[in-house]
C-alpha cells in the first residue's frame, strides 16, 4: 500500500479559518525573518519590539500609518473592482499618477477656487485623470478583446514618465534639487483630525458604497454574473462591453483618487517618487482581502504599518535590505496562507496488487 498526496479545493472557507490561517502564516513569516535578523548579529525581539512600539502602539506611528495607507486603500479598492469581473487592471500605478497630474493641472492652471467647492473639483479632476487613463485600455478590451493586463501595465510607464517630466521641468518648485511642485494652496488641502488626514473618511465611505453596490445594485449583480460566465451573462441580456468599460473606468478613477488623497492630504505636493509602487501593492492588498472592500481598508492600514516599520528598524542599525526583506517575507507567507485557506492536502491510499 502506498500513499499519494493531492490538492483538493475546499467547498467553503469559514471566517475563523481565514483569520487563524492568516495569523499563523504571519507568525511564521516573522519567525523566518527573526532567524535572518539573528544571523546578521541583531536581536530579533528587540527589532520587533521597536517596530511594535514605534509604528503600531504610539500615537505618532498610528497617525503616520493611517496617512500612508490612503493611496494603498484607493488602489486596492480600484483593482478589486475589476478583479470582480475577471479583468486584470495592472495599471493602478499609472492611474494614480495621472490622477495626481490632472489634479496638479487644475491647481496650477485652473481658476482659483478654494474651500469645499475647490476641494470637490480637485477630487473630481483626480478621479477623471485615473478614469481617462483606464479608458484608453477599456475601449480596446471591450471592442477588440485586447489584453488589458498588457495595456494597463504599459501605460504605467508612460504615466510615470509624464509625471517625472512635469515635476522635474515646468512644474518644479524653484530652488529645489528634488523633483516636486509647490505646496498645494491651503484652501485645497484635505483637513486633518488630530494629525490624521480626513481622507481616511473618504476611503471608508468609498469602501462602504462599493460593498453595498456589490450586494444591492443591478450593476453589482451584473458584475458577479459576468465573472461566473460571460456566456450566461450574454444569454441574460447583460451588456458585457458596457460593463467592461464601466468597471475599468471606475477602477481607474478610484486609483486616481489615490493621487488626490496623497497630493491634497498627505504630501501636499506632487513628487517624482509618487506613486511609489502603491498601485502594485494595491493588487496584493485586494487579493489578500478576497476583493472585499471593507477588508481592504483594514489590510491597507496594516500594510502601511509594515512599510513604515522599515525606517524604524533602521534606527537600530538594521540594514535597509533586511527591513525590505521583512515586508516581502510577510507578503509571501500571507499569500501562501491564503493558498492553504482555499486548498487542502488529501492523502489517497492505494493498495498495491
């Protein structure tokens, strides 16, 4: 008799299993990183203690963590929307950049409207910037079935080149060696609440609206039908082309709002290093959140804390590479945990004749 192992997809996954598996694999990730940290001569407990106290338990650390999570949150919400339709929007990075560019153009060249009205117009401009960039991929996908993974990815590079040209050229703040614009006018800034950008309220509202739209609107129902089977959707009379364009445009608009919350609420300038991989991180966040908008809010904050911890551990002299490795290891192990949430190992016993 011999045993054969095979993977079998679980019919359903309980919330408890999801939570426990995520915690377990996160602990495994930190244990793995602890071995690496110890091997280069540092005390893992001291390093992790510093991370915990400075980033997750201090008021200043929590404020910085929430503010840093805002672009990740909107990028995650955006790409999750297209993933719901089995569309791969890999372009949140570029859509974020175009949102910031459209917003910057309004601030620099538009009418001097300040206050709530100006803030709303600025947010709309950023949304339209991301939506426009996604539309360039949505139309070819809807009408000619052009691969959206490739087009959205390629447009990332173009958007980042345009952003770099502007902040190093005509939009560059005089007298600065780094690529950045002038500070946004005070009347257009997103207000702060105890040092936390009110953009977090916008992010939570967006997540709740999307969650309710999935469950209770016709468009949300159509997205789920198209994801299950495009043939069934066509048979039901659902306009697939319209939904492809709608999903990608709204997705791009949400990524464009990432540029808004960063520009108007966090950095208060457009900088060359924007979007700083927020679009790609948003893809990971959406995947780990199982495309649930409400969970994306929480996971975005945790990821931002993990990113901020890199600067904290460097205070102890830990090399930058080790700090970056901690981020990567946690992501890899949590993704592995997600795999084991979905699948189980089954032992088949075969009797040898």
